[in-house]
C-alpha cells in the first residue's frame, strides 16, 4: 500500500469484517444520481416540498475560488456532483476506524445541462486520474501549493468542494456553476423511497463479504440488498475498473429512469419521500437556493431518460503508472464541445403544435446500402426519445431519405422530418401501418439534428433508458 494518503488506497473496515472500500464509490454515484434528479425532475409545487428543501446544508465557496475562473460561454449549466465518504454520525458503522479521518471523494461527476433543457450529460472523472493540481485554499484558510502531478481525488481532502471545482475548471476550462455534495447516510432510504432499482445479473452471485446472494437475471433491489449489490467486488464482471464504472453508470441510469417515470414524478407522496431521503445528506453552494433549483427543474422538465447521458471523461492508462489513468489526447476536444454547447431544442413555429418525440413510433429501414446504418440511426432516434424499431433493409436502395406515414401519423411524421437535415417531405404510405412513421434511410443521410445538446456521442456512452441487461 502506498504510504501517501492522497493516493486513496484506504480500507473500508465495515464491521464486523474489514473489506476493501473501493465498492463504496458506487454509493456516491447513487446518491449523486438522486441529487441530479432534483434539478432535472419536474418539481413544480414548491410549497409541498419546502420542508424537504429545508434539509439541505449550504456552503459558501466563493472566497476559496477567487475571481480567476473560466468565462461562461453559453447558457448551459454545469453542476459538480461530489460523493463524500465521511464516516461520522450514522455513516460510522461502515468504517469506525476511519471516523476521525478527513472526508474524501471518490466520486466526481460534472452534470452538464444543455441550453434550453434539451439534454443532460453526467461526465465522470475517475478517482485515479493523474492531473496537474492547481493551488488550493483549504477551508481553514491554509494554502496548498500547485503540484505538477497529483491524483484528482486528493483535491477534496485538501480543500473540499471549492478545491475540486478549481481543479475541474483548471483541466477543462469549463465554468462550474454550482455543486452538490452527498454522503452515504441516505442510500438505503433512497432505494426504499423509489421502490427499488432494477438490475440484471448475467450470472448468479454469492459473495460472503458483501452478503449478496442473487440468482442470474433481473431483480428489483432496495435497502440492504441494494447496499450489498453496490458494495460487491467479487463475482460480477471482470474485476477491472472500467467494468466497474460501466456497472455504476448502468445502476445510476436505471435509478434515474425509475425516478423520472410517471410513477414517481407524478406521485406527490413518493416524490416527497424521495426528496426527503436525498436532501437529508445534501450540501450545495450558497447560490443554489431552493428557488434556483425550482427554476432549473422547470426548464429541464422536458428531459426524458433517453436524453440523460452517462460518459467517462476521455482517458486511458497513465504512461508513468499503469495503476493510474491520464487524460487522452481527445479530452480537450471533448471539453471544448461541452464549453461551446449552444444548441437548444428547436421550437415549433407559432401556431404549430408538434407531437413530442416520445409519442412518435418510428420504424427504420436501410436503403443506403451501408451495413448497420438502420441500427445506428435507430440508436440516435432512441436517444432523442422516439419509440423505435428496426425494420431491416428496404426493398431497394434509394438515393434520398424518405419519411412515410400510416393513417393517423401525419403529425407524428412532421416531428421526425424536422430533425432530418435533408428536410424530406412526409408522404402518406399506401398500406402503411396505422400510427407508425417509416423512415427509409437513403444514400444522402448525414446525421440527425440534435433536439438537445450538441455534444457528439462518446465511446462507451450509456443512456438512462438503456436495457439494463444489454451488454455495453
């Protein structure tokens, strides 16, 4: 074990048997996912939720950050989500010997809300990412000098949320507008309040350390079982950090998909229980007031789970240490896309009532002659909220892309056609399936216009509405 405490190779000494603490990272993801839902959910009855908002703690970080910060280039919002592993209070039973240790953060996610509420992207920064650390001012006023090489999660130990904000801004040049910080105390309450989280196991697991015993297949887990699932280190996946991150993102996506469903968002009793579970362990910056949260929530209320994206910042093995990671060459172009995300959802012209994508059923046919084109386009359509099936190859190749519709789907076809750059004129299909819009992809196909953020699809990207049993 490295003698430098900033390298975070700590032990989770949960009673009664000590166990490696790496599994705790996912708890931060889960609590963070619920915090994020507070800003992307449709929360409109402020009076009803006033008590829940009163649970939130606030911290003024402006003095620690100072004036030298990146400029704001767009109308997007960037909210830094932090998971704290403090072992004080009710968290002590998960590591009593660490009770007096300073809190650490193994979970750092930049939640990027595109302008106009079109999309949300959760960008994960691996805890083992080696970066140049800027100088930071601690919460007690002490100054930590800049370091040419440091592990990113040491920023939280040095200067709390303010130091992490400064670090993220220094490596990405993206302005962070707010932060939300959670601990692990509310985890079981969150999974209970939401009615459980769906997971899918490729094989049975019986792990004595986490006490997780589940058969292969789908399960809806909550409480102690959910806690065991997120802590398990053996028996699931290949044991690699990449595999673990993907599993974390799937879990948070499934949780978000469940929370954004009508069964939770439209049920005041369930929503209030969920908010109480989240807010009891939540700290934000002083400027992220309940009213600001409500304003953001109203702007983002059109976000469907298909528009909630989970990515890991472009990174790969650190050339100086195979046990660490470093930013990839394409990281800066990715950061630039986030900084310059100015694409807003296209608003219909006055007098035109356009059918929303989630009410449009599309069947995709490949007439381009390019293998796999229908599946790729179907994925893009699904990411924008359309209900999509792949019809296979068209009867013949076609130069131009066509939009055809069955009876009752004429207005639905206009929603789809508006996102196609070649602007095909929707046409009634003789003998077409009622209520279905058929998209025949031609050789002129380029790409689908984004109804939300203009950030290109990333390798390994996960959507909240992905099939939980689908391999990534």
